[in-house]
């Protein structure tokens, strides 16, 4: 069997606080990477100096003017040659078996164009961790569900075949938020995809994380990515149902955002009610909860939750 090469592409923007740990997580992989490239997307901090400390370990550094994450990943793809490509955002971390698990999976499943995994979401502000990921039941389900939810996760969770990218194209650099989701949609139209049901990446949530800045714009961009995929999906009769699911999901998130950032109360109620009534068959409890929160106010809602929790604790186990 021909030993296929794996290229790792690290994308960075003002990442001096995190990038050393990201690079070390690649160097510590149980299956060594054949090529490691850092694409600096116009950093103005000391990212370059930190990366230079790893130069003797084969890390290639490329700096470009700031053009966004999609452009940085595309630059990395063009500057590498491995048959398999894995991405890592500089503020994320690979778990030590990621490359081995995904490399072995692609080697034994030639029909699969990309493989993802689960992630440990680490909220650094609260120091809490939760596991996220969506197992793939079958390809028809995946091809339908990815139009509504990015069930394959962010690039740090994935490994792709270069040959698949050569067929479907690279990241759309005109999309600011969700260019990875857009690419996954295009890829699964022609190839199969898989999710390994165990964590492969630590996704670090912090206040400087680019995906948590300008959240309102980010939500709108994600909605447009979903809508674009739905508009071109087949069969056409299914599109209104997919649209209702997608619109309801994003409007629910808008309601949460409006409450968190103290928008006018009428907007809380409007978004929450619309999300629930347009499609009440998915995340029903969560949507109903945010509507109650909008109607009665966040302070009263949180006080009610504390009261219910304290009563449950007082009763003790049944």
C-alpha cells in the first residue's frame, strides 16, 4: 500500500497567546504529520516570533495580508502537497490521536472525501468543558441535515482528501462567516463523509475568538449559507420544510442574542415566538424556554430557575 502524506495547515491571526500550544499539539500526534504550514493572516502581534521558535522542527511560516480564514486556508492548500489535508485554527488544539484516527479512516474508506470527529468545547472564562458532535446515520440523512446544521463541525475537526477539493473547489473567500460549512455542503454532494464518534479536537472558546465577535453579522452569514444550500437542493418540494427548520433555528439564536445583549423587549418576544411557531417540532423545549424568558424578563426567568433548582435539591433524590 502506498503511504499517503498528510499536510497540516494552521491558520493564525493575532494568535501569539495560543499558537505555540496549537503547534505542539500537532507535533505530539501519535501519527506524525508529513508537512506543517502556518499561514499568518496579517497578524500585528508577535505571532511570527512565536512560530519562529519551531523553525528547527520543520514548521513552514507564510504571512499574507489579512484576507480572512477562507483565504488563509486556501493559501495553505496551495502551498502544501499532501494527499490528505488537516486544518487547525491557532486557538484550537488537536488531541493526540486525531491524525492517526482520521488517516486510518480515509485509508480504509476510499469512497469518503472527508472525515470529522467530536470536539471538546472548552469555555475558558468558566473553565467548563462539554463534548459536541453529530454521528452520521447515513449519507441521505447527512446530505439533508447539513443544509440546516453544520453537522460536520469546524475545520479543526476534519481531514480531507486533496482530490475531493480538486473536484468541488476550495473555500469561498467571499463568505466571511461559514465558508467551511459552504464547502462541506459542496463536498458531500459528490462524496461521502464520516464522523468519528470521539473527541479529536479541543475548541477553545474565549472572548477574543473571531467566531464570537460581531455575532449578529455571523448569524446572518450562517443563515445565508444555509439558504444558499437549500435553494439548490433536490428534490425541490422539500425546500419549504428545510427553510422553515433553518429559519426557526437561526431565529432562536437571534432571540438568545437579543436577550443576552439587552435588545428591546419586543425583539426578544418577536424572535422567540417566531422561532417556536414557525417550526415547533425541533428543539421544542429550548424554544419554549427562550419564549418564557422573553415574556417574563431574564431576571425573573433566572430567579424562577434558581427556585426550581433549590426545591429539587431540598427534596433530594426520590
